[in-house]
């Protein structure tokens, strides 16, 4: 059973920063075959894609709402993906989920999420 464990959420003031981590139970070799994504779900809203990174880390994409403020990265040796969030705003509040999708396969996995609250 593949496990994804998010951490790093919490309460932060507007304009502040947080770095989320998602540690996986995948092997080093297998992890590099997975594209990784961060999603978020605000209260009363649908889950939305925030950021994506390819298996090799050379391709990244962001939603328009976070472009220029968030940075997704990965350390394949540590089998971990990160989301650095800067210039946080109240509308960034929500549960942030890590998602893994294996290349050329239907295999995918979700983490249980970590709560980010942006409030003064």
C-alpha cells in the first residue's frame, strides 16, 4: 500500500510563507516514475489543482491563482515533494492534498491532506 503523508500546514498571517512536504513510501526508482501534484480544497468548494511537477522535476505547472507565489519541487532521493507557498492570502486557506500519478499507468494515490489557514 503506497502512502503519501503531508506535513507543514498550520496557521499563518497574510503575506506569510509555509512549506508543505509530502513524503511517500515509494522506492527511489519508482518515485521518479510518478508525476506529483498538489491540490487544495477550500471550505465549501471543490478540490482544485494547484501545482504539478514531472517525474524528473524538469516540468512544472501552476494554477493562475498561485503562479508567481508558489513553487513546487521534489527530491527524488528522499522520495518527497514540496510546495513552498509565499505571499499567502486568506483565499489560500484550505486542505492541501498530495497526489501521485504513475507514468503510463492508471495507478494513482492520494494523501490525507494538511490544513493551511491564512488569517490575521
